C-alpha cells in the first residue's frame, strides 16, 4: 500500500522494505523519508483540530479519484463490523445506553439504510484510522498522514469525520462544530454521516465488551471512549433530524 501512494499526496515516501522470518514469526521493516514534523500536541484545541481537519479535507480532495488501484471499497472493509447492532439486538446488554436500547431495531437496520442509499460508495482514498498518532504537523503548516493498514476507497468525507471523533475523545471538542467548516463534509448527505457514525458506534459497542487481546490491555477502554463520542454525536444529530427513519 505505502509503495503505491503518489508523491503528490502529503505522505512520506517509501524508500525500501525488508521481509524476514525467525522463530518468533514473520517480520516486515519499512524505510520512509524523514518528515520534518511532529504529532499534534494533545489535548486537541480548537485551533489544532481545525488545522488537522483542513489538512485532511484537502488530502481527501487531492486523493479523488483514488490514486491507488485495487483497494477494497469501504463497504467491504466495514461489512462485518457494521452488523454489530444486529448482534447486540439478539440479546441486548443490560447496561446498554438507554437511548440505544430504545432504538435497537433502527440501529440494527443501519447497514440496510447505508446499502440502500449507496452511502459509503465513493472513489476517494480513505485512511479510516485517523487520530493524533497517525498525523504529523510540519513547520510550513502542512499535515502529513501516516500508517495505512485500513486503506480503502470511499466517500471524501469519511476521514474528516473520523478525525473529528479523535478531537472529541482527546480534547473534549464538539465534533459537529469542527466539521461544519470542512467542505468535503458540508457536501455530504447528513443522513449518510449519521448512519456511518452509528455503524462505528456499534462496532465499538460490540468490541469494547470483549476480553482484551494479549498485549493490548488498554484497547477496550480506548474503544469505549470512541464509542461514547460517536454515540453522543449521533444523539445530537438525531435530535435535529439529521437522519432517516429516526
């Protein structure tokens, strides 16, 4: 994936890669250009979040059409994850957030609504995992995107929405206000954004209840924080009618 990213995008150039195996398993080492930059300082502030979102929005515009061939569509990347509300509806957890518990049928139908409207179709290169530790701020005001294991093709607004969630989790900022000034989000269908957030919240709701995987003891708490931010954003969007069938 990294080798296919064009130099016109704000990403570090891949210079070399090495693969090998030993008794511990298989390994891959990637060598990139050094970037004169640093991760955004945390907690997020309104100004640093706005800078990140402006950079992400510009990146998404430049990454349309998707410059990397043969990437899976976003619908395939999240097909299993976005069925989480259906699984939770079979035997709802007793501590499920009351707002969600009262709307489980609607939540479970999220994948159907997304599919019917083609909400996640698009031809933009999508990172899908943006947060402070996957960005670098450069001295010239630029924003560099790092680490692409979830790369796919999808709508231009997705990465800005995901980045805004990080600003909510690690800065207490209002993600809705942050994305209001991002053109790729302003151009999106409001219900599409709401249902995407619902899908992400369901994914985290389901995952955060599972045992932590070996070596990642803090993962479930991380997922819970993002679940809470996503669901809170959905509740506020639904309250003003930015949804379908709600």
